[in-house]
C-alpha cells in the first residue's frame, strides 16, 4: 500500500526547512548581539562566548522547528523568541557608548 503525500504536506516541510535555516540563523545572530549587550564581561569575551555557543542554539532552533506541530507554530515560535531579542539589540545599539 502506497502512502499519498499531498502538496500541503510538502509545502509544510519546505516552510519548516526555511524556518529552520533562515529563522535559526536570524535568531542566533540576534542572540549573539544580545549576549554581547547583557553579559558583564569584556566585549571580546562575551563575543567569543556567544560565537562559540551559537552552534548549540542553532541546533536547538532547527530541532524545535521540526518538532513543532505545524509550520505556523514553528514560525510563531521564532517570532516570539525574536521580539525580545530585537528589543535588547536595539537598546544596545542605541545606547552603547562610542569610544
């Protein structure tokens, strides 16, 4: 017996792949800048820490995108995580001292 895979399922898988790749990259980039802003270390130490741990977060985002029940939930989860990171990053960029 052959299982029928319809177009909606294929589009859902494609949407999750894009969410995992592009959304995961965006989340990790926002998270790295947020770590640089929030951690009490020197700039280079917090940047090194966030860069080295970024792969763990990227892997977690990829797994979460495919573990979500629907592609819409995967995208909404990425948006919910990105919103506070965008606010932290915007605050950091606007208020950092120029030296």
